[in-house]
């Protein structure tokens, strides 16, 4: 939405993941809802047997067992054939997609939408890496698309924080391109977490989200709402500036527009919620004045409740 507010970008690294936020998140664990071949993504130690490198136990050879799994040394010692069994690696892969278009500079909630989006991404990255899963990052705008492939090493959190803090919001929206690129790149199935204000023409983005889900990914949408964008509390002539189109401004009499704007805004948000329900996608929406840790804690409790019902 065109906005009269001044520019702000994400602050230093400490603003993104404070000690308080880490304390609030350390007891939470992210599990994916989607089942795959009887397993829940995110379970770190599956008892399903596979061919990973972590040895579990021997079993006696049975006709039909692959010969490549025979432990020839153990078999020679005991004069009978033994097969190695392993614990399959079922680490979760999460890709964080952060909208860094200029509309995310809106900051009437006390923190810009981009700063709050960065806090969501930083907190999720900390949580995911803390449970030894893989996390990657995509930062998208027409100015630049930044890719950080999923990793499970400690240094990945530093890379993510540095990328979020060093790249402020700028340029036009390019979320559809980012999502389409994820579709075309393929790769390991997992969770795609999209963090945005979702105030753009939705059809192209929804097509890519549907394609990702059809591939087998779980899609989660985190929407950050700006209070002034939502409430439109203007009662006079206001000059609005389009952040994503330099030099484009509008002088508007907001009095007759207020009711129509609010109705349209609520209709757009209701449409997003209805679309997400239809495709079984979690749609987490909160105002930028809210606490990121509280929002994530509530959402994780909700997910845990869903898992408890299975």
C-alpha cells in the first residue's frame, strides 16, 4: 500500500534475535505436519531402517536382503551371514522466504514490517538449527534475490542473521519469482515458510504456492500487518508515496475513502485466510506491534496440539 511514513531498515544483529527471544524459543520444537511414507518430517531419530551412515544393529541375513548390506567381517567371525541395519536420517529441511520489497519498510507499529519479518526468520532459524535440522534463506525483491542453501551447521545462523541485517527492504515485489525458482530447483522436500505482508496481487504467488505444495512441501504463511495499513486512521488530505515505484505519489482525500478502504482490506485478508484453509496451509497473521516470540510460541503450541491428535 502507498504510505506516508519514513524509511527504516532492519537494525543490528542483536535486534533480530535477542537473548530474551532465544530463551522464549529454546523449549519449542518445529515439526512438520505432513506425513511421508509413514514418517513425520522433523523426527531426528527414526526407527525406520535405512541406508544412512549411522549404524544401529546387526540382523541375520534373510533371502531377499541386499548383498551390499551384508557385514562380511562380522559374518566371517561368526560363520553366518549378518546384515547391517542403520537409522535413517530424517532431518527436516526448512526454507525461509522473506519478502524484502520496499512495502516492507512500513513501520507504524513501532518496528518496520521487514524488521519483524527478519525477527521471525531469525527466530525460526535458531529454533530449527537448535534441533539439528537444515535451514536455508531466500530474500527477494526486484533489487536483488539472495539465496542461502539449507545447512545444519552452527555457522548457518550467523550467515542468516548477517544476510537479514545487511539487506534492507528495497525495490518492487519479486515473491512470485522466488517461489517459482524453488519449484523449478526441486531439491529435498520440507517446509517452505513465506514471510510477507501479502499486500500484492495474489494470483501469481498463489499458483506457485500451490505448485510447491503439490510437490510435497508443507507451506506456512506468516503475514505481518501494519496497524495503519489495516486501520487507515486518516481524516484529512494525505499525500501517499508508492515505495516500490520511485517518484509515484498520490494526494488523497481520505475521509470518503476510509470506509471503502477498510472493507477492501478486510476482504483481501479474508480471501487469503479462506484460500489457505482450502489448501490446508497454515496462515499465521499478526500486527507488527506484536511480539514475535509470543506469536511463534502460540503457533508452535497449536502445531503440537495437532500432532497430539494424530
